[in-house]
């Protein structure tokens, strides 16, 4: 957007675009090897103890012999897109321009496929760097309906996979997400509401609201990601896609009476939909 050969000065162009002049000259620095190793350990601790905030995580890391400050842990948590799953201050404050929708799943009996879909994003470590995995899950059957591995946390990725799920599996009654900026952005919410779905959003830091997808992340990481060392984004995409295909079609779940998510999904479809 900045034209260095334009008659207007770079300072004036930045002002017109609402940008900081410093950002025009800023070159992003790669994450250091030390920080990547630390982020991997934070990710594992967060998966085991999701209630831990930056202070508690820092204490655990220090106990393990890692010298790190609380603010640095908080910075890395922000970069990873994770926060402690405990009540947070200011939960009623929405991000400017982003509407927060009420949580609709409390005391709701979820007994049908396509009754409720849940979306979430998680951090995926690689040998060098990291990526984010976003997925659409049918809550009743645990089936992964669509997913995407991306290098950024943006609404366009959530929009892309919810549109894929709509095209393949129809329209659910409710779409549930957390309050992440990628899910509260109008680019995403407009697509969901245009389909006639109700939008539901977890309370910030309410672990029970997001437990459906948290179980999936635990399986993905312990059964595949932590056993691998992805050396490229393409390798991460291919291997995670392979795992999720196996998860849907071959991994029996005790909570589904030993059915696979795919079998449970078709069993739980309303009769009229299956007949059609």
C-alpha cells in the first residue's frame, strides 16, 4: 500500500492509511530457537493444566530449571493464541467493532448430528516455527467436518473452513466458538448468520464451554503432533490431514459406544436428512 516513489512522503501516506510510520520500516524477526522450545513447553503445560496463567506457568518452568520472566511467558502465550481457562476480568468488554454473542449451550441436550458445530484454533509446534490449526467439529458425533492449517490467526481462515463445512454437510442449528478475534470478526459472523444459524460464544476463560474441541486438540497433539517434528508447513498440513482422516473414520471412541466419529455422525443424523 505504501508507494515509495509517490509524490506524497512516506510519513503522509502512513498517516492517510492510519498506520504507524515505524511499521513501514519494521522487518519481522523470526522467533528464536530458545523461544520456540519454550513455547513447546508452555503448550504441553497448558494442555495438561489449562487453568494456569502466565504466573503459574512461569513457576512451573522455573521448577523445571528454566529461567524466564512472567511477562515473557505472557507474551509467548499471546503469540500462541492461548490464555488461562479461568474467569478473566472485563469479560463484558468486546473487541472494538466486534460483537460478542451469548453462550447458548448451557443445559442444552446435544443429541443430533448438525445440531451444534464448534470451531476453535490451536497452536501447533514445528521444528522451526509454528502454525495454527482451526477445525469445525460436529459436537454430538465429534466428527471433524473441515479444518485448515495456517500461519496466521485471521478471520479469513475460519470463514474458509465454515464455508467448506456448509457446502459438504449442510447447515447446523448453532455454531459455537470462543471469543477469539478470528471468530468475532464480521467476515466470519456474517457468513454464519446468513445461513440462518444461531451464533454461540464461550465465556472468556470458561473451560467447560469449549470442552468439545479441547478433547480433539488433546488427541491431535498427543497422538500425532508431539510424536513428530514437522520441518515445513506443507508437512504439517499433510500429516495433520492424514491424522484427522484416521480420527474420523478409524478411531473408535468410548464416549460414542466404540463407534468412530463418522459412524456416529451418520447414526445421529435426523431421519429426514438421511432419507433425503
